[in-house]
C-alpha cells in the first residue's frame, strides 16, 4: 500500500520540484560560457573579459569552457544540445553563424537552433598590400589588378576563412581576378605578403596593426561601415568607391533555441551594462574591437543578414568546402 502511494505521489512531487525550480530567481547557479576556440588568443580574451564583468552584474560566476575545433562546429553542437534554461551560453562569431554555414554542410542551423542574446562588437578586415607595389589607394589597386590579369595573388588564413571570403567579395564587387593562396593561419599568410610572395590580403585589423605601424604592409581601406579609430586616415571601402561593401569579424552571445524571453532580456540588459563600462571598451581595443550594443531582435536580424551575405557569395563564387 505504501509503495502504491509513493508511486502515485511521485509525479506530483516532481512537478512541485520543477515548479519551485522554475520560480527561483535567475541566475541561481553558475553559468557555462562556451568559447569556440582554444584558450589563448583574441577571441578567448574577449570571452573572459565578458564573463568577468557579466558575473559581477548577474551575481553568479560565468565559467569559460573552451571548445575549439571544427571552426566552431564542436562548440555550436554542444550549445544546441544544451537545455534552453539560460545556464549554457556561447560566444558566437562570424565563423559559427555565417562563413562556415555558408561554405559547408553542418549539423546545426545557425538561425533556427540558437537564441540571439546580444552583440558584443566587431573588428574590420583591412585591405593591405606589399609596400613595394606602386599603389596608394583602392582605385589604383583595382586598376593594377585589371592590368595584370593572373599576376596578382592574395593570401588568406585558409579556405573558407573570413580573410578568404572577404577577398572573394572584393573580387566579385570590383570585377577583378586574383589568385587565391590559402595558408594554415594568418601568421604565414602575413609573412608572405610582407616578403612579396603574395601582393595583397585582407587580415583582421588587430593582426594587421603591428605590421601597418612598422611600414611592412600598406593599408588601403577597412571593411567596416565607418573608419576605425586605430586607422583614422584609412578610408572605408565605401569611401574608396566600392559601394555597399561591409564585412566584419563580429562577436556576440547566443544560447540554445527557445530560451525564455525574460531570461534573454535579463542577459541582454546585463550585457548592455558591460558594454557601457569604460574599462571593458579599453580592454577590447587591444583587439581593435568596436562595441556594438544591440537588442536581441536587432542581433538576430544582423545574424540573418550576415549569413545571407556569405551564402550569396559562396553560391556566386562556387565556394563549397564539402566538394
């Protein structure tokens, strides 16, 4: 009889427990923050800077979990599988939600399988050339490429990387042709453009700045929609005559699909407080990241627009890393 009573009341006890848990204030325990790269480097630094400050705003620790590999695919899969309760977040970036899904088949949908929480910020890429070239601006570079068909090459951090796709976008919008030389990372690609083995490339601004300041490469334009404070004299692509050209390495926070709206708003509000901290802005300036506060819906629209941009490019340039 006692056993039957226990069996009958067990579901009620579980329901009451779940109800009490659901009514507990969020957050009531540590939050996992997945960073889709190995420890060290700019993206990891950004994640740790965010977590350090968000934990103070939310009153609970944010624990960084570095899940590198597969261009962010492993981290994305782990996030998609997690409970949508606000206790697993991920630092999404242009690879996880735009360039990788545009160039290969993945096990997740970058839009439907995630909840957008908020943008952190973005850093532009910058068109640089070997200083030995007789080129001072973008128009001169376009003319030079057209007058030397097949003789100009550009390096990238690898096939499907943002440095690759930005250059292909440039080729598409300027009706030019350059030979793509993929490298295993940005460092060897930079070494060869400095040495003159390649003539141009589109590195991220943070990686390019030391070489720009030393005069080993010459900057022609940045890819953002406004000039960057670190290169105030360098025009945007739009200013240089390449209309509608905008491509950036962005970072934001996402969670699993179907997170409760109240938790999403709470996290977005907390992130807004972090982005307003002067020391945080100064910290991210080391990676040339300009902060970009957005509401969840604005960030969601940004994700869709960026994915559409790279999907369109991959189709037109026949970029398929699964082929």
